[in-house]
C-alpha cells in the first residue's frame, strides 16, 4: 500500500515496525535536524574516517556527517526503505562516498557492513528509543567498531514527550508497539557491559514549539503519533490528531534527549 508520499502505515520495516513516510519526515524533521547538527559536532574527526550513521532516516543529519569527512566514507544504515529512498535522493552528489544499507540494528554485524574494516565511529540520532534492546544494540555497535572508535548518539530519554503521551491517552489515543526512553544511569551501565569506556551520558530538555496547529498536526502525524495511528484508517488520522492537540496545554512537545559519548575499549 502506498500514498503519494510513500508507503502508508501498515507496511512493516525489517524490524517489524510500522513503516515511516520518508518524504514527509524529510520535510518535517527540522527539530531532529537541528539537534542532530549539534550531535555531529561532538565527533572528533580528522576528515578521512569511516563513520556509520545508525538509523540515518532521510539523511538530513547524514549530510552534515558527510561534510565532516571530506576524504572519508559514511555508511548510511536504516531499516526503512522509504527513509533510505529519501536519503539516496538527498545524498546523490556524494554517492561515491556514501554506502546505503537497509538493515535492522538488532542484527547488525560485520557482514551487514559487507565485511569491511571496522568503522572509526558510530553516530546515531533520534533512533535508539525505537529499539527496546539497548544491550544488544550497544554490543552490535561494539562488534563493528575498531578498538578506540567513538560512539556519539542522541535519542529520547526517560520522561521524553510524557505530557504529549498523557494528552493522547486522555482522549483515548493509545500507542501501539514498544519503545524505550532510557535513563542516563542505566545507559551508562549498559555501555560499560558492552565494552565501552570514557562513557558520558546526560539528558537535556528540548521543548519544541510549532508556528501553528497545522504544522504541529503534520509533525505529530508523521513522527510522535505515528505508532498511535498505525492501526487506524488514514481518513481518521487528522481528526484524532486534532483531539490530541485539543488536550495539550500548549502547542509545545516536551522532548527530553539522552546524549551519549563513549569509546570502544582498546582491549
Ligand atoms: C526519527 S528517525 C531519525 C532519523 C535521523 N537519524 C534523524 O536524526 O533525523 C528514526 C529512524 O530510525 C530507524 N530505525 C528504527 N529502528 C531501527 C532498527 N531496529 N534498525 C534500523 N533502523 C531503525 C527508522 O527507520 C527511522 O528512519
């Protein structure tokens, strides 16, 4: 099933999740692109490294990453075909240095990356909270990273969009599927168990406001309430989203981000 903007909800990605609408996400993801730019800046790079973008989405943040490694390479990995289509379009002028891989991060290993040399760094933005098994995903990252390689990531933290989820719940709009908004302490412990050192994990609030109800509605439909709406016919999406907006105290999404900087141990 497809819509003019790409696959409709209900088309499953390899991880069994509801498919994204890559074109709509690319148009609407200004907040994620803004946060992502700051996260990319945390990578310490000489310019010739190979970096894995784990959950590259439509490639807006990947584009910033490609610019940071003018003599290096980027592996843009995502589970969503629709997102990868957008990323390929966006990054077509860098096709010689970007390799696109459709894969589930829960199954990531050296073979997923074509058996190439281990990567010098892993970047991941706005992705890890969609995966509940963080122990496995961190172990998988470690398995494809060279000793001493950097991990720089950001995703939703404990408390992320709690007020929005409460507003949705209050009008009977419930989320399907599963997610993990992890706390910094448990994340640091997981990273240690997976073989990471120099671990720094912290959170920051990112309250995000929208110019008007239309832009808030389109954003909620494509990003935050995507899984709430997955089992509902398309024609009902906007009325349900309007009900949620009506239950929100203000047109502000109460994002809280979990930030990770770490290194794969040398030994
Ligand atoms: C909100 S988008 C973030 C995209 C981009 N990194 C950004 O910051 O805008 C989350 C992405 O994670 C991907 N994703 C979620 N679970 C995944 C998994 N298990 N394996 C690979 N990609 C996954 C989704 O397909 C989606 O493209």
